[in-house]
């Protein structure tokens, strides 16, 4: 058990990493999904994206996302119809899985581990921009929107490297709060917000920066942000205004708890600081050891 805050966050990060068992479970369904899509539609590209692809996933909470770039001829003008086509093909291949549409993806909820939940993001290749492939995916309104997972992964990795590998753990700490407290903020929004924040910082100290990021999100009231790579336009925090209000309420509580933790640490009361961090993370943060 840790004796200081820095050690506490390091131990916490080890807990957040995906276990070897989950990692193997996540890999186990890839080939069969890929073969199904290839046989039914043809397949231009099938690659892992999202938090697993970027090294910011959370143990027991993050599912696996794949971008499935189909030939344009296999897609329909409306994005919903394209998702249904892919859903039907995967459902026929995995009839006992409960395949469903969850825009912008088709979800295959395999197995017992969350990492076995596989989301297939149906995509249409559009062009290359600044060396990165740009795709269209379903936008939730029966149309299409542009994205570039390669560009976003490059951005996060570049900022992470700038800070000696401390940014991806920082992203994990913010995502862990989201999952442990059931906060309805999109993971992609948090990833971009934290990376943009870190890009403007000279150094990263986990307890200070977690506190600062939560305060920043609270103070800007989860405002939409411009895509730092200039591909996706604006990145929005939540799927609806109702969910945003719920998120803001939980965010205010979290920011206060992080501030209390920092105040306790500044006053030399490390044990109380640990107690506040444990409260923030719903008792999942390590216990202080004297």
C-alpha cells in the first residue's frame, strides 16, 4: 500500500491497466468479425481504434473498438441503413450474441469481460489530409460525419511523448472517475480535453493536474471543443442535454473532492488526502499506508 500521493497514483494506474486475461479476451473475436465483414461486404481496412488502440482503456470498463472501412459500393446513402446491414450480417454469424446497433457502431457483446464487447464502427474512406486518412461514420442523425482516428491517436501520442509518458495515465485517471462514478461524458471528449490541457502544460503532476482538469471542465460547463486536429469540427461532451446536466452535477462534486484532497496534502495531512481521493473514485483509489 502507498505511503505518499505520487505512489498512490502510480499504484492506481497499475490497477487501471487491462489485465493479461482481458487483453487476450479482447483479441479472441477479431478474426471472426473481420472474416464475416470481408465475406459479406469486402473490407478495405479493419483496425483497432479508441481507448484500447490508444493505450487509455480502463480495466473492466472499456470495450474494444474497430474501424471497419467498407467499400463505398457496400454502403447506403443513409448511415442508419448501413449500420443495419452490418448488424444483420454479424447477427447471422453470431446468432446468440445479441448484436445491436449503437451509433456510430454495431456492438457485439461477447463473453463475460467488458473487453469482449466489440464495437464495429462502420466507415467510408474519403481522403487523406496531412498524412492521415479521413473517414465518414454515422453521426446519429441518419447522416455521416468526418473523423480521423489515426490523426487523434497521433495527437495524443505526441503530447504523451512530450511529457515522458505521463499523459496517457492522466487520461486514464479522468476516465476512471467517469466509469467509477457513472458519469455520462463521452470518453473521446475526455481524451481530447485532457490531451489539449496537457499540451499547454510544462509538466504533469498527477494529483495537481487531475484537480485542475476537473475544475476546468466544471468552470467551462463541459463546453464543446474544437477538434485539435481540425478533422471532426466540434467535439461534444454528452449524447443529450439531460445527460449533460447529470454529468455537470457529478463534475461539481468531483472537482470539490479533488480540491479538498489537494488542500489536505498541502496541509501535510496525507491520510485525509487519500480519503478524499478514495471518495472521488468511489473507494477504488489505493488505501493510505502509514
